[in-house]
C-alpha cells in the first residue's frame, strides 16, 4: 500500500472516531497498523479499542509497545484504564510498582488515584465475580487440585491487599496444594515485601519472607548452578525440554525454600542427587518433592 492510500485510510479512521463509529474505526486502524507498524499507529488502534470497550484486546495491542506507553503520560494513563476496565487489577498494581521509582510525583498521584478507586471501573458482573473469587480463595482447601489452580486464574481481579488478607487461611491449610500456595506467594512477592505465614512440606507453619522469593527469581548464581547441572546430566536435551526443566527446578527450589533454610548448593543437591546418596533429612525432602510432582496437576 502506497503512502497516499495509507494517508486516506488514516483520515477515514479519524473521521470515524469523530463520529463515534468506533467499531468501524477499529477495523481501519487495525488495517493501518498491519501495513505500518509504529507506536503512533499502535496507540491509535489501542485508543479506538478503548472507545469500543474492547479493553482486553487493547491491552494485547499495547503490550507490543509497552516501553513507549510507559514513556508517554497520556498513553500510560489510558493503559492503566485498560487494565482496570478489563478487571486485571492485580497486574495494574504490579506495573505500578515496577515503574513507581521512575515516575514523577504527578504521574504517581494520578495512577495511585486510579488504583485506589479501581472499583469504579468494574462492571456489576465483575463486582459479582470479585466477591466470588474472594470466597473461593478463603476456602480454597475445599476445592480439588484442578479447581484450586483454576482459582489462580481469577485472582487478577483482586488488589494486593484483598488477596493477602483473604488468602491467609489457604496458605496454612494442609488441604491446599503446594503449587497453589507457591503461586500465591509468587504473586504477593511482586507487590509486597512483608512476611506471610505459609505451610511447608514438612507440615510446619513458617513465616516466609517474600523478599527471599524475589532474590531466588533474580539470582544469576542459582540459574547458573541449575544450567550447569542440567547440561551435565542431560547433554542431549532439547531447548524446549531444557526450558521446561529449568522452570520445574525453580518451582522445586521455591517449595524447598518455604520449608527449610539452605544455601543454593543444598537445594540443587536435593533436587538432582539420587536419593540413596542423600542424608536422612535431604532424602525426606527429596521424596516429598517427588510425590508432589508425581501428581502433575500443574
């Protein structure tokens, strides 16, 4: 498509927006964006989607130029609107905490006001869903393993405080599975630096420092140790299986982290060493980890 035709399309889309014909404007801007991929065209499409109340689709489009949105005040504010209208409250808070140190006072104030009043963005149906999710996480132990993991997909409609307050019992309930508990801890660690009570695989309730989880995920030392061990044990592993194994090992490390205080080398030893070469405590932990992963409910 030549520049002249493209310019005519842009004029047509602009007119459609002026006339509040947002549905057709979305189609035209989508065509423009496919022909000319740029932040300007991305934002035009995103803005049309927002006007057409296609908030989740708008988020998908915005993610392609997320750094640009963060650098542009108007686009950034509208991006937060998209999060909130789509019911993706938790991720809106995560994004805010990630950019907070780089935002100026006015930007922080405007975004904080949006987040504080997020309930105003939710539809009646979303409000009902939020109440249902709160009830489910309070009594997550009453649900089977698959249902518990389904609950995890819905926690994004809660803000961090709502999640932390209402999930307290589930984190110490022996009827909630380990992956549910660790996934909740992982979510909380992205927006919180406090300690929370959590049930470990030894059946003991421990105070878990969420900062530890952040350090584990960011640790280049741990990742290097894991990669070296995988390459040593599985030299012919495919990239896909290697990535899957890395994820699995990190999950095992986090499960161990909620139950005992070892250094990285000890965690790696428990995970990779055959049980007959482990001491009593190490073997006990390794066997419990194996049982968790035998279920394969995650």
